[in-house]
C-alpha cells in the first residue's frame, strides 16, 4: 500500500473518530438508544464536533476518488503521496480549528485542503503542471477568503 492509500484510511478514520470521544465523555447525557438526538448536540462544542465530523464525511468521497484516479492513471506516486499527506494534515488542523471555534482559520484550512485535493485530481489528467496550477489557484483562494473574512469580520 502507498502512503496515499494510508491517507485515505486516515481521512475516514479522522472523520469517524472526531465524533467518537464526545459520547462517552458526556456520561449520562448521551442516550445510546437515541444516538442522533439533536438535543444532545445543542451544546456549542458538541455542535462543532458534529459539524467537523459531518464535514469529514462530505469531503471524503472526492479525496478517495482523486487518490484512486491518480494511482490508476500512474501519476507520479511521490506527488500523490505528498499531496495526500498535505491534505490529511490540513484536515487534521481543520478539525482542531472547527472544534476550537476558529471560524476564519477553519475556512482557510478547508480551502487549503481542497486545493491539495484538486492537485491530486488534476495530477491524474494534466500531470504535475496541472496539479501545481490547481493547487496555486486553490491556495490563493484560501488566502483571499481568509483576508476577506478578517476584513468583514
């Protein structure tokens, strides 16, 4: 298995394990017979943890498909691996920012992770040049979004 393959596993585990600790830490407040009770997630930290979890599930399919496409089309494995690691580490930082209620940082990190994912996707069809262009556009967008949010916020 490649590093990128392990990153696919890491991405889904991150999504699933983001929510896992909240329930046992809540003690009797969590009702296992009604695990999706919206009232359980009314507390702000729990609501953010749930949001990070759902977002991880939402971003996972595009990441997994991008990795598969890049590997099936024999893209340079070092690029696939490097971008996959960048994606996973950025997603980890995104989860921390989400739970820590750092909305602007969270948005910038989401966009940065998406730019790495776009890099993987375009690597499979347009090579390294396509990946770099897609990443640079995505990272510029992430930075611009952060600047706009700071100015408006």
